[in-house]
C-alpha cells in the first residue's frame, strides 16, 4: 500500500520551494486538502504555456499540452468540471527559472 502526501502539504512545500528560488507562483484554485489532484500551469510566455499533471506518489509530472494562455485556461476549466477537488497552481516562468523546481 502506498501512502500519499496530503495535497495541501505538497502544495505548501512547493510554494515554499518556489519562494526560495524566487519564482513567482500563484494558487489559482484550491481543491480538496487531502486528496485533490494537482495541475501546474507553467507560463513561459503568452504563446507558450505548459500544463502539467503532478503525481504525489512518485513526485513526477506529466506534460499534457504546450498552448497559448487562453487555451490553457480553457483546458483547466474543463478539468475542473470533471474534478471539483483539483488544485491549479500557476508558475510564472518568463525568466526561465522553473527548472530548479523540478529537480532535487
């Protein structure tokens, strides 16, 4: 049996990691504190936005799309209709600093 970290704890740690790396980050949607799914919106520019779905079990993320920002927002809104417990976190990576967030 695998024990998963509570979503709110994972998010709090991720926000702290962003803060330490001086990467702007915003919680756009708060979901279920214990079991909500986590989606990251990684903004590199208005025409380059990646959507990542995070796995708290093995600490990996899966890139789903590279879109413009309006398309990314529509995609995330659709995901919210399927899963009202999900979290959405936006990372402003226009300066290219987010690589340090995904490596130990």
